[in-house]
């Protein structure tokens, strides 16, 4: 990993923490490389059932490091495209390959690519002090980390365009109202709340958890007939699992009691 990104596994929950608080967790390429490696490890490691992503200090992530950006102003368009697709965009692509749930604890400001990366989780919770902004337009950029894909799917096209075109900040409470986050939690309760949910999901039947996630995301790209065919196959698989049989037996025993 890197000194600016912490990766820990405890009680079947992996926690990825952006740890560069003196720069509001603005990410460097080294952090992106470590982040992608951590996601890969989460996918391969059977100890990991749920992933939590958060930031250290008072910010979640302020996006890419502007100082590092200035050093690359003389690159060709082809070089800039390669660094975006070949490095930063590895995060959403790696997450798309991860069937395990990803919960995001937005502990503070999330701007630009930092906001985009928060959008890539399955569930988002925000601290009361958190704020969100798609600030690309303020520095003459476009949302390169996946925001143009994820944001309209969460808040609708018109609201997404408003946020992209203005670069205005949205409070945690407004983010909850428009569906950007699931819930706002007091700052000092955020991580306990998210970890509690992560541990609860980690105790659930894992085949069901992962096939539900797969069905939801694949289903967003399919028609009804394809989705029904897909879920019937998933249903056939889970009904043959030990988890299903044991839980049905336990339910029958409770009813008898």
C-alpha cells in the first residue's frame, strides 16, 4: 500500500481510509494505485465480506492533487487520456468487478473526483458536516472519474447537470433529500453507524448478498424479460445453497416452537 492510504480487515469488514488529511485527502497516483490494489485484495480475500471506504480528518476527498496536475500541463491529449483511463478510472472498473457490498462513509468535504469516487459505492452515509460539489467546471475540466455516469443515475439528469454546470456545494441534508446519500448521521456517530451495518451485512448469507448486487447492477442495463430470466437463474442457485436450507430449517423449527 502507501502511507497515504490505510487498508485494514477486521470482523470480515475491510476498511479503506484515504489518509492525507493535510491535503484534504487529495489523491496522488500512488494513492490510486494502492486503492486499486486494495479493491483487488478485497475481491480475492474470502475473509472480506463487506468493504467500507472513508477519509481521515475533516475531509473525505478533495479530488486529484492540483499540484500534481500542474506538473502534467504539458502532456499531450493522448498522454492525459491514458493516465485517466489507465490509472484513475481503474477504481470504478475494479468496483464493477466486485460483488461484495461497498459502503462509503463520507466524513467531510467530497469535491470533484473525490465526490465521483464516493458515488461509486453501493450505499453512502454522510456526516452532518459533509458537503458535496462537482467542481470540475471551476477549473475547466469534465467529470473524468465516473461522475457523468453515476450522478445522473442517482439524482436524475436535470439535477446532475445543474450540479456539474454550477459547481455549487450541496449540504449533507440536501444530499440526502435528492438521493445522493442514504442517510445523514452525526459526525461522531458516522463510522460506528457504517461499521454496524457492514457487520450486519457480513453476517447475512453471502451468496444471496452478492447475487442481489449483481442482479441490481446488471438489471439496470437489461430489459424486463432478460432481468426475469437472470434472476430465475440466481434463484435456482441460491435455493441449492446450504445457507438457504439451514435458514429454512431454522424457520420451520421456530414455527413449531
